[in-house]
């Protein structure tokens, strides 16, 4: 059950006839989901084919049957620490009165939605949840964009920092180039938002459309200075992905692979930057190909690498989907809307 939070009054409908709230996906988001599915599912199929091509699937299955459950069980709470740190970072960016627990619930719920729906709808829903009762939806979206930007920055620097110690394969260079372009686009977008909002002060007019208000709110959210030191936010990002790397080391040991910390940091960055490639929900296929390709650089056989990718995905996918589903049911089964108080 979610903790008590400030509640926004609903309309004067008798509680006896109120029905439980259910998630509503706007029409434009549904179109985006269909586009993502049309592009992502074929891509996932192609990457899955590349991941399993030439592999002895019987040996992969045998490796998974012989998995060491001790290290695998320890990897799960490491992933939990990742989400806790990401929630702490997002909380500092959004600056609302919501508790750390509420932010953890929103983060995990968003991941659960992304696990089953295409188009990263979970991130859009996070923006909606954090904005309720605190600020506009556009500002909520801005906090999620900035939050994701710190993940991108930390992962890109981890990849660049470990790359000279690992490989000079061209496919890794393409991930680095893509990451740099995304970071550059994000930086230009924030700079443009600040320039626009400073040169054109907001003057609310009754006839301003919903879309224009949302866009303006998003720009203002992106242009506002962060209330917390960027170094602190970056430190939380690096610590979060360091936790993911430890989980990767434990999962690798569970399937008989020995990864050093440098190797694990490289795999962490390569996989989590690579899943930006359009794919099916949960990154099926893409995740396996990235895992196999990354571990092949260390001389790991395709069968062992494929077993690692499957186990590593299960370590975060299964718990977040199950726990996130519980949080979502609790959120939307309440007869009263939940909101977050502004700071």
C-alpha cells in the first residue's frame, strides 16, 4: 500500500458510485506506441536472430539449469539499489514534498510499464504522476528528461573511460558516437529552452491552447536551474550504474563467467546505452545481442554470454514487472486521486 499523500479534491461525486481509476493512454501516445511497435518488434527479431545464430541452444539451456542461485539472488537487491539511487536523483531534480518511497514506487512502476508497452510509455506516465498536485504536466516531463539525461551522461562517460582498456571494435564506436550525439542534442535543447524563455517572457492568455501551454511548461522546466549541485546528481548516476555493474558481476559468476570491475562497467555501459535502439518492450532480442557482443570481446563463448544476457535480464525484468504491477494496482484502484505537494 502506498503511503499517505496530499490529495487533490475530486468532483462532488458520491464515493459510493465512484469507480476505480485506470491508466489512460492519450491518443497521441497510442499512436507513438504503434509506431514504436512497428519499428521495434522487427528490430528485436533481427537482433535475437543475430544473438542465437550459431549458438548451441541446448548448452545455453543446460547452463541456465546449472545456474548458481546464491550470486543470482544477491544481484536482485543490487538492482534494487540502482532504482533507489535513481529515485533519489529524480527527487532532487523535481523538488517536491513526496517521500523517497513514493519516488521509488514511481520509478519502478514506470519501468514495469516500459517492460510491457512499447515507446517508453512508462517515462511519460512518470511525468504525469510527479506533476499531479505539484506542477504542470510539461514541467513533470522536463524533470524526467533531465533525469534520463544524467543516466545518459554517466553511461557515456563509463563507456568512453573503459573503452581503451577493452576493445576497438567499430560497433562500440557507433554506440559512443550515438551517445555523444544524444548528449549534444540534449544540451542544445536545454540551451535553446533557456534562450527562448528568457527572450519571450510568459504571458498567459485565456485562448492559449493546451498543446502550447504544455510545450511552454516543458521549456520552462528545462530552463530552470537545478536546485541540487550537478555534481551530486552525476554522483548518484555513477553510483546507480556502479550498482548495476556489481549485479552484472554476480550474475556472470552465477553462469560461470568471471568479470573484472572494468569489464563489468564496460558491459553495463554498452548494454544500457545500446537498448536505446528501438526494440520490443523489455528490449527482448536487443538485450541478448548486446550481451553476446559485449562478452565476446573478453573471449566468452556465445552460449555462456547468451545465458548471462538471459539471466541478467531476468534479474531486473521479473522483479520490476511484478513489484511495479502491485504499485500500479494500488495507485489506480484508489477511489481518490493521489497528488504530490509542491516544495
